[in-house]
């Protein structure tokens, strides 16, 4: 025969107490868990209603008996969840009737429904707490682009989606789906980092609208007209998206106009550069660099509007001018044009002698007139008279130079001009120098005090009427005793 003795606490029998069975001749003891008595209530609380994937939250279960007092400490409470896990799944209350466990969201996205029960007390569905996990917790998505404008020839922009949950906290490890209307993306799906940001690289040469979506496909939104973030309002919990526009910089236009008439070698020609900035999505002009095609490169700086620039080509021939316009966004516009440089017109040198024929020791005046092209000056002018003598006239462009020749003959006169373009030009003329004029004269010997008689020797003078005539007196008795009279 066995004798069984049941001992119980003063609490109602609905609560199971440790039960010791004394069995004779042998005895043993087994503990039975304490559970909440009938009429007790369980209330669950959590500091958050949204978690990132793999996030955690503390769950507090408060047990109150029907009398409004906490149950005996050590009362067991069992926790359940539809998503993730609870550690531990079974916990005991403290002296205040509270049991605290840790909820682990896990890697799946969705809504977790957490309940608790103890004996006949339970939260039920109505008393359960719900925690949105991962994409299900999304409240809004804001999207930005850096830079928001790419060069006209194409470029890259970093698209960043900042994912915020329904409580305004960042969501980490949350998948974000990116799509674009133009260009290409480095990835289609990117998980948010510890800051709740998912980033992707956009490469495009056209305006692109990039959409970042979290959860189910977000409803369509109106494309924003200006760059920036336009979050959408999700149609239902667990979906959100945002958009950003990446613009393409418009480039300025550039026109090169050479001089209306072909420039000459060594002379400045005026070239016109017209820069028209873009009216929309344009950037400030940074510089205009001109390659003149002759080895010279000139930076004209930040040119807008019309710029007239002189340039001197040292050689004649054909050249290609290439101008490169660069704006602040590193957009470049390159334009080329050809120019033909002609040789410099030589000066005209006119030499006019007055008179053109003269006798020995007679005076001839040389009138010199030099005409140069615009922009060309005279560096030196010299005249060679044709008899071995020269005169330096400096940089004169006109002069009157007298000259007397001591010898007869034809004289070739050369005026040599060196201009500022380095060219040497000559003008020539010739003059004729004749011997002295020979005149026949007659004289008679007239002895002093006696009448003159007869004509005597004929001599020739060396000039005109007033020339000095040398007479030979060998046939005269005495020059001192005679008076010579002559006539031409």
C-alpha cells in the first residue's frame, strides 16, 4: 500500500504548485510549473513597432491577477511569434509580474505577430503586438543624386536612397530596388547600410529619372520637374518609393569668324569668337583656349558673348584654328575653321629725278615716295646714286635728295627700302650726265692805244656765258699791253 500526501499553497488550486508525492516504502519529488491563475490578464509591450531585418526588440509581458495584483514570482509565460524568434520562448515573471524576452526579427521581411499565454490567461490576437520587419516597416524613401547634373557627353552620378521606417528610424539591411528611365545602373537591388542608405552608380548621357522602391512595387508617381527627392505616399503599409532626376548639362555654342579679307603675313588679323551659353541646364564658362595652328596656343579665359582677338601669322599659307570651350561642368565644345594667310604686299617705291639729264656738276633732285600696306612701316631707306656714293634716309617714306655728278655718263639710281615685315623692296631710275657745254668764242688782240685789228685763235669754254676762259698768250706781244675782247 502507498500513502500519498498532497501539499498545496494557499493560492487557488488553478495554480499548480510543487507537488511532492511520498511513496512508501520509497519516496520522490517532482516540480510542476507555476501558471497564471484563472482571470489573470497578460499585456505585451515593445519599444518599437518596426525593425530592420535581423533587428532585435525587447518584449515585456505584464501579468495581473483578477484581484489586480501580480502573480507569484516565477510564473511561467510562453511567447509565440509568426516571424522571427523569441529568446527565451518561455520565461518566468519577477516579483512585479513582469517577464522580459528578446525578439529577433531574422532575415525575412514581413509583419511579426507576437502573443503570450500562461495557463488560462492569454493575449489572444487582439492583445498581440505587431512588429513590421524589413521592407514591411518602411515609412518613406528619399532619393538624392550627386551630382544632379552630368556632362553633355555623359557621366556618372551616385544615387543614394535613404530608407526610413514608420517610426522615423533608419532601416538597415533592407533591399532597395532601383530603376531608371535612361542610362544604366550599377545594380538593380542594393541593401541599405548601417545608416539606412543604399547607393548605386548611374551612368547616362541623357536625362534620367531614377526610382528607388522598398517593399512591393510602389504606385506610379508624377515625374518631378526639378532635380531632387519626391517621396511617394505608399498606397498600403510596407511599400514606399522615391525618385530623383539626373539632368544632362547643355553645352554652350561657339562660332569662329576669320577676318573678312585674308590676313597678311606679319600683319595682325582680327578674329571673332562668339560664345552663347546654354539657356537651360547650362554651366558657367570656365575658359576658351585657341590653337592658332601655327604653334601658338592662347587662353582667352572665361569668354561669353563676342570676343575680338588679333593674331599675327609669321608665315603665309593655310592654317587651321581650333577653339576649345570648357564650362564649369567640364563640358567641352570644340570648333575649327581654316584661314589662308597671304604674303605681305610689298611697298611701292617711286623715284623721280628732276631733271633727268644734266651736265657734269649740274644739280639733279631725286624725289622719293614710298607707299606701304596698312600696318607696315619703313625701317630704313637708302639711295645709291650710281656713281659709288649712297645716302641713308633713315625710315623716311618721302624725301627730296639733291645730287651733283662729277663725271659724265648714264647713272643707275637705286632706292632700297626695308619694311617692318622684314621685306626688302627697291625702286630704280636712271639719269644722264653729259659733258660740259662747248662754246666757240672769238677774240681780238687790241694793243693799248691803237685800234683793234683782226680775229685770232678760237678757244672753247667749260661752261656758259660767264665761264672762265683761259687764253694762250704765246702769240701775243704782251698780255699786259693788250685788252682781250670776246663774244660768244
